[in-house]
């Protein structure tokens, strides 16, 4: 045990000093996956999506049972091939229909931002600052226990406080009793969604797009979330999962330091959440009923159909501009995106975390 401890101490010292190369980290983690290790050790300087680059040392427990259970669940209600046919119909140029190399894990122990509770996944090789040289370099981990904690400590409590009795019962019947399976099911097809459409980011981004990373993140997430809800209609858990975590986790982040507009102008997920809340009000997915709100889950698909249509129409316009004149297009693209998304956002003081109506979120610098 002392030898193991000394080795880990030496390894972490290398991380802190910056001597542990990113390629070494990638090869080490990939090797553990190939070996079907149940406990996966990750050591390196990692930059996760919701935090800066930090020295990280963590032990992850891979949940093989959950992974098998989710693929069995898919076969019970529909089939993986049928769902993929829907994605292929949406984008005939879909590069790969194979399941992503994405794994369900739980945090055993960790040092660094990985165990802060702010990040719910990590994706290699981006997390270590490398570009993929092959498909084998692309793999990810979904942090099931962190997701579950977010729902139990935040999302479910907010839902209980904001929505009426029938809306609370619905979430208990769908999502609450299938939470872990829904988390991983959503993770699988979320990654597949990023392979499709104008705003795809996997395995590479659309070379014809000349927009900011913030804009691409917003439009890509909107398209992926919408496809997730629409292509997995056999799973009402998915629609409730996507909507509830958008509204009551991503949407609430940052209000502790900025009670007016939080992170909606800095964080793409927060921006999306604010827009979805207002679109949901406008489309009747949620409505005020006295001191509470009612959630109409049977209407949520119409909301995401509308969002996906708007995003794809914008993508078509951007694609045309990009192929015509890149320099001019880059200026016009920003205007087109700002017009499409910002005008669909109607500020509302009725969203519980806001003390007053927030400013309109912008996709362009002030």
C-alpha cells in the first residue's frame, strides 16, 4: 500500500508541476477503458466545461450494470436502430450510427474541479486540450451520482415549490423512479445529437460556420436537446428530464452573485434555460395557476419542435451566407443569430429566482 501511495503522490506532484503530458493522460485513461476496469483513475490537468483548468486526481467507478440496463430499456420500448433512423432522417450525412464511447461513472474520490459538483460530464480529448487523431481518442464519462444529487437537492425541490400538485405527481411517476437510467439514456443520445445538423460539434464542427463559440454552444445545445425530446418520444422521462434540469439547475446558476440576470449572458446553458422558460410560458407548456404553475407535459414536444425549426432555419441561412462571402457573412451571421434568438426571449419577472425582470440576453458584445 505504501508503494501505491508513493506512486500516486509522485504522479500528483507531476500534475501540479505541469510535467504530466496530456498525451500520457489520454493513453492512460483509454487503456483503462480497453481493459474494462471497474475503477478508473484519472490524473492530469483537466479543463472541464464549467470550470477552468485545474490539477485533477480522481477515482471513478464505472457502472457496467447501469449501462446494460439502459440499452435493455431501449430495446423494451423501441430499439436503438429505430431511434438512429430518426437521427439519420434528420441528417442523412450523419457520420456514424454506432453508440458513442460514453460511460456511466460514479465519483469515488477526487481532488480538483471534477468533484466540485459543477460538472456533470467530461469528454476526451478536449478535457486535456488535445484534438482527436482518431475515433478511439473520443470518449466521455457521465457523472451519474453528481447528476442525481443535482436533481434530489435542487431540481426536485424547486419543482415541488413552483408547480401544482398534478405537475408534481407527473414528475414522480416518470422521472423520479427512473432517474439514473434517464440520466444515462439522455447522455447517450445527447452525444449522438452533437453529430448532426448545421451546428454539430462531433467529430468536428461545420467548417462553413463562422460564428462565435458562445453562439455555437447555444445553437448546438438547442438542436441537441430538441432532437433528444423528439426522437425519444417513447420515453416521457426524457422530455421531463431535459425541461426540468434546464429550468431548475442551469437556469438558476449564478443568482447567488447576480440576483438580476445571473449567468445568462456568460454561460450558454443559463442563456438557453432563460429562453426556454419564456418560450414555455408563451407556448402554454407552463401556465400560472394562482400562486403556482401548471406543467403540461403533453405540450412539451411542440415547444421543442418550434425551437428546432427555428434553429434549423437559421442554420440554412448561415450556410448560404458562408458559401457566398465569408468575410461579409461573419458580420451578418452575428446579426442573424442575435435577431433569431434574442427576439424570441421575452423578459419575465415571474421566474422565481428573479427579483426583477432581467435584461435581454445578448449574443453580441454590448
